[in-house]
C-alpha cells in the first residue's frame, strides 16, 4: 500500500454513507459524526446519509468512517482539491432562477 499523502491544503469531500438497519447503530454513527470536527451530515433517507467534510487527510477520514460500527459502506461522490491561491470565492446572486432560454 502506498504511503498516505497529506495535503497541505484542506480538501472538500462529499460522501454517502450506507448505514446499518439497526436504529441504535445509526444513532451511534450520528453521534460520532457530531463529535468529529469538520464533518456535516445532511438529511438521512432510509439507510443513506450524505456527508460533506473539509479535511487535509481525506484517506484517513474515509478509513475512520468505514471503521465506525453502523457504517456499512462509504461512497465517495465528490472531491475538490484546490490550493488557497486557486480557490476563488463565489460571487453573484443565486437567489434568482437561472435564465435557461
């Protein structure tokens, strides 16, 4: 296994967790996520829980999530890697409907 690389810049990563059927195990996962800094959980749908995190060590985060009792599978849906110099703040008014004509 290659050595884990540590990014000097934070990485934004989106994941979907497949949770166990057991309600107690699911609650334990949610409690662990609340204690971990840098992770935000979305709305749980059945056994699926979307998660977004900002971390300099995405592989370690993935491994930690997989190790949690109650997490059956971790699916990576998005990874953004940008240095601070490359990152551009969003600007514009997104409250309006887009004009797609």
